[in-house]
């Protein structure tokens, strides 16, 4: 679990993306949004969700950096919102 905290704290994204994600935290609904983002009928545990979300966010970040055609700003922000919300559900490391 500490590894998840380390991975997320090591993320460095443009300030505008981070600010947009922070603003979206108020509207985050885990049951609705996480199932949609993960394309799953049920919301997984926070640990499982974070692993999947981190992997997908890495891919979308790479697409953003190289100017990939498949890049979706909306999906990127949604992923960052979910990451920020899900990390709050984990027990704090000692």
C-alpha cells in the first residue's frame, strides 16, 4: 500500500490538469464514476482501483506528452479525479 502512496506522490502533471481534477473532486461519486472509468459493473476496492487507474493514467499521460491522436483531456482529468479520491480511502501509512 505504501507503494501506491509513493507512486501517486511521484506523479508530476501540469498545474492546470491538477487544478481541474481538484475542482472535480467535489462531484466525484465513487459508485457512479469509478464503475464508468473502469468499465466494470461494480466498484473494486480502493487498492485495486488505484493500480488500474495508475496504469491507465500513465498511458494517457504518455499520449498527452507525445501529442497522440487518442488523447482525451476529459478522460485524463476524470482519471486524476478518481486517483485523488481513491487515495483518500486508503489507510494512512505509518
